[in-house]
C-alpha cells in the first residue's frame, strides 16, 4: 500500500497502535522511500528529514517545538525535493501545538509529507486527525512472532516464552530477547 503511494504521497499520515507493533519502523521505511534514501543508512543523515520528539523530561510536545519546526521547513529543501517530517508521540501534542501543526498540514506548500506516530489516534484533535490518512497497527498473533524471533536466532523455547509475554508486540519481544 505505502509503496504504491510513495510516488504521489498525501500531506499527512497517522500511524497508530500499541507500542512495539512496528509503527516507527514502517514510518521510517516509508520516509526513506519518499526521500529515495537507503534503508541501511540513518534517516538523520538526510538533509530533508526532520524528526520531532518530546524533549527529555517533558510530558508533551509544545508549541515552541512546532514553531521551530515551521521555521525550519520554511527554508528550502536541502536537495530541492520532498521534505519528510516524522512527529513521534503525536498523542502528546498539547492543544496549542496541535493547532499550529494543523495550519501547516492543511497548507503544506511545496513537497512535504508529515508522518505522525501515536499510540491512540483519538488523543489527537479531530480537526488534525481528519486531515491525515489513518494507518492502524494491530497486535500480532503469537506464532508469527515466534517464527520471526527464531529467524533472528532465538531458540524455539525462548522465542515462545518471549512471544507470550510480548502481548502481540514484535518490537517488545525483540527488546525482551535482547535484554
């Protein structure tokens, strides 16, 4: 689905679902495709990729961060192409920050794509949510996680135990295995 739209993407997408189901990974791969950037290299190395995250110890994304983002995207693209903005934990945007983002998502101007990540879509204001293509991520059944973990080198018994404790979240299972 996303591979098809990467040639003519919309203004904004909302990837939502539980932590550890793969939203960030899919969003980052989509961003790499939009920017024609190799997936084995950090997105941060691309001049037209911007990641917006909560500051350390902050409870929410605040309007100052959004204003800084708006100022940054108003500058021209580093390579004259598309700019991709990845907004992590978008469900922590405070109302003022969400309203500021709404304005730029509504009128993105030149080639811009906004990728929002959230656990719960309903935490984003309806006005902002309605401007985004919604991409829900669900929990994964245990057996595919077991198979995937074994493909990553885990022993069958260990993979089964970790998959059971991961509550359908492959990313959580992988972190548990690594720890």
